């Protein structure tokens, strides 16, 4: 069990354009240990409360259906994902 | 303040002079409540029935993880907890959105007046049944409509409910809800709420400025989300029909 806690989830982001039916279109595919787990999108519309932040547009698997607050930066998002997707 | 209560009930049921007299004899307390304040908490014993005279409030629950779900908006003329005054404890909280003026009607007063005044009882039932119908429609909204239709539907509903109590001017009404309020009501993220409102604006359906919403094209907004106001059972839409139901009108002379 101790060994398991030391295993880090490898989070890889890959740029992708996303259709959100809004001007927000710069996104990242989120891969955790090689599996697609979600899509992050940058909030580029000034009316957003978290303008400039990164929003989990879609979550798969353990992230499905979660209402996750937007992240200020991709680093914050990655840190959060590593913590929530521990093996 | 009795006047507001009487008017509210008379919009559902024709009351007699005796009914009105009994309502006028009630001693009611008017409370000024600040914005974002609970009128009653989940777990409390509901000793009084609250009637909102001014301002907006909501029914809500908070889950263990802190997530809030709003199950109803209460606008002027709405009873807050008529549906639970018979029960021992509140199964949800009621909190204000804006500063509110609320009337406290003691539970005993309701019990006494309903024992002697069947028309008042029926008017109260009517209120409770309409609340239930609204809740059913919200269930449909959350379960079966996409985000953009959900919010459009809410805007249509508020327009009609507020219009019925004289709070709409030129298709505009107070809209003090934050993006988080709407998100917690509609089961959406703040981001989706923001995008949806933007879409409704771009379609020329609504304008939102200084916490006031204006429905720019009521018929188009209704068509957009398939709004059918039947569940609100508003007086002007059902009054003539209801009066023609024979078994209802034959039962009493009032």
C-alpha cells in the first residue's frame, strides 16, 4: 500500500481546438496515464467569472459529472488532476 | 399585511366576508430580512408559515461536499413553507437572495382558520398544489432540457409569476441572481450559465443589465424553450374553465 501512494499519475496535456458554442475554443485534451480523462478549455470571454482560467469542459471516468471550479492556470489544473486521479 | 394574504388567497379561491374577517383577525408579524440570510434552516421545526411580501428567496439544500442545490425561487406573494408546516422539521433551508419583507403566520393560526373556513383551506391547498406543479416542471427542466432551454424556461416562468403579482414593467423584472445562484438551480456550471445567457442575448431574446432582465421577445423566448404555462395555474388562464366544472361549483354556495 505504501508503494502505491508513491505512484504518481502522469498527466499529459495536448492542445486541441474545441467547439463550445461560444468564443472559448482553445482547449487541452487531458490524458492521465495514457487515458483520455477530460477536456480543458480556456475561458476567453470577458464575462466569465474566471476569465482567463481553465475550465473542465468535459470529464470522463472518475471526472464524469463533477462540477469542478475553473482553474487559474494549467499548472493548477494538472496538480488538481494528479491529486484526484491517484491510481 | 393581512391584505396581501387575503389577496393572495383570493387569487385562487373566492372568499366570503367571514373568510376575510377571519384572515383580518390574524395577528401577523412582518419581518425585514437581509439578503443572503436564512429564514429557516434544515432541521428546524416550522412553527410559522412565511409569506414573502417583497424580495426574492429560495429553497435549498447543501450536500456534504458543500454543493448547493436550489429547488425553488420564492417571489412576492409566495408562501415559503406551507408544504411542511404539518411536518415536524424542515427537510431543507429557506434563504433570502435579496433583502426581503416576510410575514410570519403562526402555525396555530393557520390550523384554527382552516378548521372553520373551508374556502381558505382550499385556497391554501391550491397554493401548495401549484408549488408542487412548479417543482414537477423544474424536475422536467433539469432532467430533460438542454442548458440553453433550461435557463430560457426559468426566465419565462419568472416573467409570468412576477407579472401575476405586479412586479413586471415593460417585460422587465428584477433579476438579482448571481451566475452561481443560477448554476446551483439549474445543475450547471457557472461557465455554462454564462455562455447560455450570452447566447440568449445574441439571439436577441433577452437583455440583462444592472440586475434587471428584459425579455425582448416574449413569444420567441417561449417558443425557443417550448414554454407552456399550464403548470402555473394562473387565474387568468384557468379561471373560466374552473368555474364551469359542475362538481366544484355545486358543492358550496359561496
